[in-house]
C-alpha cells in the first residue's frame, strides 16, 4: 500500500468555513454562536471527489491520514470554549469523511489548544476522537500563532497530554496553524521554523526517557533539520546529550513533504529509512506546477519513486513505517485483511 501520512481537509464545504466566520464574529460581539449548519453527505463527497480523491487516484496513492486544515485550526482565536467548539466541528467533519470513504481516509484530530488553557480540554477531545476511531492527533507547539510563548515541548506543561497519548497508543504530528505574526509567512516561514524549533527543543531535553513509547512526526521533511544534520549532531554533543540516533530517532519521524527531487534525495540520504514516512500535504501549501519539470510540486510520490533505494526501503517509506508509527491504523488495516 501507499499511505500518505499528511493530508488536510483544505477543501471543506463553504458552509463550514462560513460558520467559523460567524463564530468569530459572535465572540467579538459577545453574542451566542449560531447553530452549526446542516452539511449533506453529497456536499462532502463533491469536495473530496473533485480534489483529494481525484489526486490520490491520479498520483497512485491508496489512502491518506486525514486531519482538519492546519492553517485554520487557529486556537488563539477567542477563548477555550471557542477553540473547543471549532475543534469539535472540524473533527466531526473529518469523521464524516472517514465514514464516507473508510478505505481512503484514516482520521486524525486537531486539538482545542487555546494559549490561555491547560491541556485538559485537549485530553478530553483526544479521548473523544480516539473513541470514534481516530488514529492520532495534530499537536500545536505554538498555540499563540507565531509568537512562540508556549513552553517547550519537553516542559511538564505537556506531560498530562503525553500520558494520554501513551495510554491510547497514538502519535502526534507536530503542526502549527496559521501565523498572526506579520513577520512570519505561514507556510514559507512559520511552518518550517516551527518544525525546526520543535526538533531543537527535543534535543535540549530528555523527553523520551520519561516517555519511551511517545512518537512524533515532524512534517515538511523535518523543516531545516536534515539539511543541517551536522549542526544538530554537533549541538547535541556540545550540550552533552546522547547521540541523536538514541536520544531522539527512536521516537521522531519526518515526512516527505519536500517539493523537489534534490530535497527528497537529501532527506533519504541523511535520515535513516525507518524515520521517514511518505507524505504530500496535498491539497495544501504548494499547489502549482513546477515549471522545470511540468509536474505538480506536491506530487511527492514521483520523488520517492525516483530515489536510489531498495524495494524494502521504499516499502518502509510508503507503508511499513506508517503502520508502525500509527498502531491503530495497522490494526484497522489488519482487520480488513491488509
């Protein structure tokens, strides 16, 4: 199988996005939020059939690990009650996508991480979603939206949530949302910076000594990390930390959302195959056609197909690693005889 570990519902029905606008306006005005709209199964099917499903078929992938649109999570908007209502609306919509196409979409949830809240609401939402069949979550390391005021991922602030992740045996993709900092372009600067910052935070701490089975996926190819792998190995040494191989890389994984062949080549050369999951993030940050190749930038399967690696390594990137990192996905597939 070819499992895309990084998909977002970027094409949600207009009524869903309109309700979000109404929710934000109501909070600002101190008024009650209007009821969530009725969205038919046919409306959902149309948004998926003409976008994600069409592209999956055209590009040759089998299924997508699917979560709400990352740039729209925006937990900093309003208070925790606003964040919770928005998270539930999004996660319920993802659940409907997975119910309509159970062989294609494996659901992953967003969390109501308002920057003024603790993790109790996120723990409750994770439990609710896993109870509905979700296989993981997106964890935002900077709920403030581009100001990095949250404690590092190694801080005990996060520990109750990690304990629940371990109990439920689910991984988290480390994924920020939209940037409200005008100095940080969302997908070109903020996302890549946050990926890199998260990795450095993990180097500085000793999180996996406390949670040896905790698993994180750092998306977008790991940000700047593979390109600067020597820097991070050197910093770990200077900080008197163990080798990255044992300190982090039994628990941290990168995806292949790197939108050119040389970048994916470097990822596969520098990072061990066991730590790479196939991902495309389509339809997402970069949707155009590369004028130098005539192919879509985010058709990342082409790059993985072209890697000079063994069939066993390619299978691990396409399927094996995803099933290992997402045990609930593996169980789901085994139940189907796959």
